């Protein structure tokens, strides 16, 4: 890395002899402190002889830069290197706090005798603090942020994890200009500006924003910016001087330009991949975006639930200048009508687009709800989609250097996720395979460089992109339990004690090549919102083909296909407390030689890992059940946390109650000898309970969301209780859901979904108070208080929970 330079200012001796330090400089007196031209010239020459670089000259002083050792030698003062927060507060970039370095003198810098006739004093430049923010403003509607959301939905995170980030590839952006917005420095991005037409001035506000989309997808690439004024051909000539691998253009011309056409063709002939926007709005594909030589980019919209559709804001179709050429080829991310307000991007403050999308303060979707001069806009269109595709092209070229533009286009087409819903702005409908609305579909960065991607859904909305940011990423519908080895439907049942349970796993392949020798590993753990890999996960009680084991092998999963494992046989352990049917978390890890696990234990960060943490119980009307959940401090996250109880969607007639803490420590699984019987957890010392109660007794939860503080004890877990009671008038088939999440700061450390399912009758009913089990219809059931009733499916399960048969009905 180049040496960090110190920057200083050498004040010149005034021609009048008036000392600068003796009087405040004002507009009225400043001329009295001007140096003569002779002094200016002599001082400049002397400082250059010393070895300093001249950064600026005025009649008042000379700005200089040089290595810190040069300052120390010339001005006899030691310099210390320090760091500071350039935005006045800690800003985290890729998990690290952004800082900048500067030099601080230990004592006053002394003017040496041979410069004393020319210089009055020398000082070091203080660090700059930026008062603008690198962060997008808070917005109350669904939108995407750069770089995180664009990286995730283009599936670039997974490619970056494999070391493919565009390193060694040069991308040139031709656009309206590139204002040095604080966002760039805050996220570690830089762009080399080319040309003398003020490329850092972006009065339109377009280039500053859309470039961030390419940076999000290919953060390791080298970026160049060429400002486009009027002449597209001249801009292409200038772009060629950067020796680019990829040129991206989010603009078009009103009519055919032969000179521009020829420059584009010549660039492609010289092995440069050129990406052009297909355009926005009805009227057909734009030009030059419709040229056969370029990658024509359209738009796909992904909503907050992960559903994809063709963007009705993006153009499609043909152009009279290119007969028979249907566009687009592929898509990037684009918003919807009326204005495509979708991606929050930086811009030049007060630029045309800054004010345009403000739209007089109109509310979304007519305005972006940002200020007209704050340097932020929320927009999209094929303008943002095109640099995203260019970023994927850069990843392809890093992975496979030397591909021709035609080969890069083929790789982009082959990596697409098929978009089958919605229509373009021109009314072209999306459908399976290639279609006129979206071409081959939405580009996928990981599939572009990694042809096999096996995965399981973390939740119903999961589309396989990582990290998964959807709520409740611990509710995988691809993992389910059956009461018999019947290959039944994926309707999850609660595991039953005292009998075999059968666990099935569905594995998918998002890739474009078949996945071979896929292995599926199954684990279980006690219910908790803070389960740690691998310490808390167990395999005892799991069998494969009658023998102890937790691995199933799937031969081959075709490209775009899926497969369901043969069943794992599982015998859950006895419950900790008699009368509690228990609840266990299930974890699956899927891998194959072509797609190993990268993020061990990270359900959100890797799609090869899925978890099902759902507890389902059957209730009769006017019956209740108390769920017991462990809370604990994950490693390095000890201390204060919050427990969020979400009952949104559950009718108010359903009682939900958060009970007081059970003041008992729970020994981490890693410290228990294999096969050892479960011991009653010891009571916590009174002092520990008083100092760190898990949760206060809040009683009924009536609001959609209740957040309670947790004060967690390091290395221990505690239990909380959530009681759900079905109303007297509940109808069979109704399902009441309550979500329980634990947070440490903004980090969601775990989730449990509690489900109470109303049934008309049960085969057996247990009495918690007497540990007696009755056959359905026994008159003794009427004597059991509703809060003590427990629905049991088999006599074997009742025996496992140490229930005794009713003497009257004698269930067997």
C-alpha cells in the first residue's frame, strides 16, 4: 500500500510585515497579509527542494504534503498517527467500524532558520469531518438499500464468500457524472474519473446513484467513470482508454447514431462486454440497448416476501433500428409503476433527480419521501438493473478470464432465475423459460460462477439467496415429522415420545448442473432461542435403516430439481417434566462435493443449513397449553437482550400469557456425558436470580407485539413460559400462532414458532394434576380442569410420560 502522507500549510511572510498571528484576518484586512509574488515563488521553490509536494498556492500560504518523516526532519517535531470517525460517529462497513488516519504533531512545528525569511509558521492539516451522512434516510415503505439488499437479491453474497468479487476486472461506467458522495468512502469504494469535463459534477444525479449497483455486485472490481455530456461516440472513445473488460451504459439516444454504433461494435470486437439498458416505459426496446452486440438488460421486481415478477416499469420488445431483435436478454432488479421507486441510492445533493423523485413532497409511490436536496433518491429502472448485470459479468470474467463478450452473454443467460409472473411496461407477459418480458430471467451471481447450489428453505418466503433476512428463518417447511414411515405430505406434526417418529427433508438444486452425492445430516436440540452450533445439537435417538446414524445420501438432484430423503427414524428422549409433550428443534445440513458448507452453524448466512423450530400442540375449545422455552446468552453476546412475543394475527379471544421465569439453570448440552440421563436442572442461587432475572411476569399479552428485557447470565440458560388458551367457541381446524424471538441489540439470535391447533376430539386425554390418561369419551374427562388437560395420541406416548391408565376406561 502507498505510504500515508501528512498534509500541512506553510503561512507566508506578508509583504507589509504584518504578522498573521497578531491580528484576526477579516475580509477588510486580508490584503495586508498577502505575500509578494517574489516571496511566493521563493517559498515554493524552497519547499520543493526540501522534498514536499505542492498541493495549492495562494498569497497567504502554500499547502504541502509529504511523508511524515520529511515533516519531522524539516520542522523538528515528532508526528503521531491517529485515527478518527470521519462522520463524527462509528459507521460499520462490512462488519468493521470505518475509521480514517491523520497525523498529530507532538509540539509546535518550528520554521527552520533558512526558511524564516519566507515562512511565518507551519501547521498540520486537521482531520476532516463530514456532516453529510453515508446512510440512506429511514423510509416507511418497502425498498432496497445498496449495497446489502442488491447483493442479497442478485445472490452476490454467496459468490463473494467463494472469493469471487470482481477482483482484477475493470468496469467503466459511462453516465451523467460521479459526485464524490460520502456513501463511497463509507463503503470502501472508489472510482477513477476520466476526462476533463468535470466528471465529479453530477448535476443530473444519475451516474452517482446507479454506479453503486455495480459496486454492490462486484466490490472487488476496479471502477472508472466517464461523464457523458452530448456525444456518445466520444464517451466510448474515452472509455476505451481505461482498457476496460466491461462497459455499462444506462442511457440511450433519441435516434440512430452511426458513429456510436460503430464505436460500440469496435469495443465488442476488442473483447469488451458492453451492457445497455433496454429502457423504461412502453414503446419498445431502446437503442443502443437493442443492438445484437450488447447485453440488453430488462427489469424484474422482487417483493418483501421474495416473490418475483416482470417489472411493469421496464421496457421490452423490438426497435426499428434492429429488425427482429427481441429484448431484453436478461434482467436486473427494477421497481414498479408509476415511477420505479425501489432502490435507495446516493446522488449529488440538489441534483435534478434529487428533486425529481422528491416530487414536491408527494408520498410513496408518487414520491420517494426523501428531501429534495439531501443527496438521496429512491429510484430504479433498467438504469439500476444494467450495472447490476455488468457486475455479474465482472464476476464471470474473474472466475473464467478471457471469455469473449458472446460467451459472457451466454453465461449470463445460463445463470438466470426464471421469472414466470407479471408483465413488462409494453404488456409482454412473463412465462416459463425465455419470454419477451424478461428474456432468460433475473441474473444470479452465485449460479453464474458456481453451477451447483443445493439448499433447503429457511421459511416459506425463502428463495435461496443469502443472507436470509425474512422473519423467522427457523421455520423450514422443507423439514417435517410424520407419525409413520409413509412418505406423507409435508405437513409437520409434533414429535411423539415413546414411539418412532419419521423425519423427511426436501433438498433443492438452484444450479444449472446436476448435484451428485448429496448428503443430508439431521440433528436435534432442546427448544431455545439461543442454540449454539455444534455444542447444543445432538444425534442420539436418530437411526438410518434401523441403525444409529444421522446421514442420508441422495444420489443426484438434477439442475433446477428437488428430492426428498428417505425417512430418518427418530426416538425423542423423555420429556423433562411429566405431562409436557416436549418440543425439539431440528437442524439439517446438506452438502455435496460441488457445494460444501461455507457458514457452519449459520442458518441465515448459508442456504445449505435449515432449521425447524416449530412447536405444534392440539387443543380442545376452552383448553390451554403452557409452552416452555429456554433463553440464553449466545457466545460473545452475553448480557442484556430482549424477548419479543408476536401474537399478530391471533384473535383477541385467544389468551396469550407470558409467565414468570423459572429460576433454574439449564446445563449446556456440550457438558453432558453422551447417553447420560437428563438430570433435574439445579436451582440458581438466589443472588443470581435477583441480579439477573430472565423476564418479569407480564401476564396477558394483548398487543400484537410485546418486547420484554432479558438480563442473561453468561454460560447459563433459563426457561420462560408462554401460555395459549383456545376460546370456548374455537372451531376445529383453527390454528393460533405466536412467535417468540430473542434479540441482542439488532441481532436476532433465535426464534420459536408456537402453534395451537384446535381439534374436535382426541384419542386420549391426560390429566396433568394426577398423571392419569383417559380414553376419549370417558366420563372422567369432565372432571379434569381445562388447564390440566393434555391431548395424547398414543398409549405408548402416555407411558413414556409416566401417565397411569384411568381405572374406569382402562385405555390400552
